[in-house]
């Protein structure tokens, strides 16, 4: 029996860079982080995801847009926008925001999964600074701003609510996932 640990996001990104370099394919650093996160510590999974993205990538270059499109990922910018809406207590804007997510063709289950990760990242930034979180360099200041707008207790409650919804599987089983998410 072999017990193996999950590989860190940084370790997966480093390995994906090596694989791409051998193949003569360029990739934006920001494009590899979501692949590594989605693989959840599994190198084989990350390579499979990269292969899917490569089948659609143009000009032998992997971009963040390619990754988002192929994997159906929601951009971090959207979560940061939602956090601003919540922090500013613009309650009615939440409904317009979710409507826009649906209009843009995002899957609510995928949005929800990313929301849990985004709240977790915001909590890490709040507790330990932006350097401790695995976030894009261009979004560090935005994460710091959003984290400053919430108390630690607020973020823990938000994370707990999101985790509770997922633990019970209510979102996946619901005939109205939109209402639960709102």
C-alpha cells in the first residue's frame, strides 16, 4: 500500500510548466493556477485537464480565457465583485448579479464551488495576508480591499453557510438552485 499526499498548487503548476516547455507550448502563469486548483492535488487529473485545454487552445499558447472556457470556470473577478456587493449591503444587486451569471451561461454548481474557494481565499488573506494565499498577482490589492471590508467572523459564517449547503447536497438536488444561491 502506498499512501501519497496531495501535491500543492505550486508543485502542480511547476510540473505543468515543465510538460508544456517540452512540448514547445507557452502558457500564462495565471492560466495554470485554475487547472492546478481544479485537480485538487492530483497530478494525473491536472495533466488530463491540461490536455482538454490544449485541444482547444489556439496558436500553441494556453491562456486564462482558454482555461475558463474549456473548464467552465468562473473568473475570480466575478467573486470579488460579489463580495463588494455584499460588503456594501446592496442586497437587490445580488439578484441582478445571479441573473447575469445565468445569462452568461455559467453553471450554478460550478459558480457555487468557486464561491466556496473564493471565500476561503478571502479568509486566508484576512488572517495571514495576500502572500499566504495562492492568488493572481494582479488581484492581490483587490483581495486585500475585500478582506478589509469584512470581519473574520463574517467570513467564517459565510464559509460555514456555503459548506452547509454543499454538505447536505441541497444545491445539487434542488429544483431551484438559483433561489438557494441567492
